[in-house]
């Protein structure tokens, strides 16, 4: 799922924010060594935090049905995860970096969700919306701590949060009900055996054979017995 988010973001950034300008888009850690190797305009989307989006979590079981209306599998509801990216621009001049960041910010503000035509792989198959938030860090963590961990110098950046669904594999309930090969043996009042396919077997009440019906003794209620004795 994570690599599919990367691919979808790459499509969104190149087609909207950068508008085919030729600026490179990477997802590497912006360390001091990495920054020293940059020699062309670059936008970096560095993923530094992954956690479940508990606000979008649902409890229960979803049942999948086949074409015949019978249940075939059960699965858990979609689980959503928040992926937080550190978005930075790298050029020779701060003014150019700020222009790139401004273009990125405007693009993310326009895109409340990643457009469905830009979703790839399992994200496109699931069909659930992939939410986009920008400028709102998921917790109180200082961005300076992230830069310290990277070993680089603090610079202007955007916090981009993507809330994406992840589906669990369905668990099969049973194999389809067999069309042939399974029979139920029932005996009617005549004593003849009735053998039919379970799918065409009409519900039947319990039948007491005629020979046994004569042996059934009806017992009168206690009050009725008392009146008879008087």
C-alpha cells in the first residue's frame, strides 16, 4: 500500500503542482549527504511517520455474497493509515524553492482527495477515497526533531498527511453448496423413500406412519378427567 501511495503522489505532483516543468520528484531521506549531491531542481517527499487513523476505524465484519446471493467470505472493514510526508524543494536559490513550495501547497489544498484516475494498484481496486491534508502535523512532534534525526539543517517544508485505506484478505466461509451428490432420505406415510436434491427439497413437516398412528394415545387434561370421574 505504501509504494502505491508514493506512485499516486508522484502522478499528482507532476501533473498538477509542477505542470510538466521537468523538476525531479524523489522520495529519499533529505540528509546532508543527499543534499550535497543535488545539482538540479528537485521536490522531495520524505515519508517519516506511519500510524493508524483511529478516527476512521470501524468494528464489525463485512460479508461478501456471490451471484446466487449466498455468503461466500467474510472480511474486516477497511483500516485507514495516516502517512506523513516531509515536503521540501531543492534549488540553487531560496526564491525558487519558495515558488515550488507555493505551487505544491496550492495543489494539495485543491486536492481534498487524490483523484481516482491517479490511484494505482490496490488503491484503485478498493475504490475508497484517499484523503489529503497539508500543513497540519499529526501530533505535537517538533519538525526540528525530524531534521536533527536526518542530520541536516532546518529549512522551509510542508507537512503532508495522506489517509489511505488498507484491505485485509477475505476469509472463505465454506465451499459453494453442491448441486449434485448430496441427498436427504425421508420416509412418508406410505413408507416409500423420497430422494431429491437438497436445492429442490421442499420443507416437510414430521410425518407419523399410518401404522404408528393407531398406537398414539391422547391424554385428556386433568380437569377433563376429573369431570369424567364424577
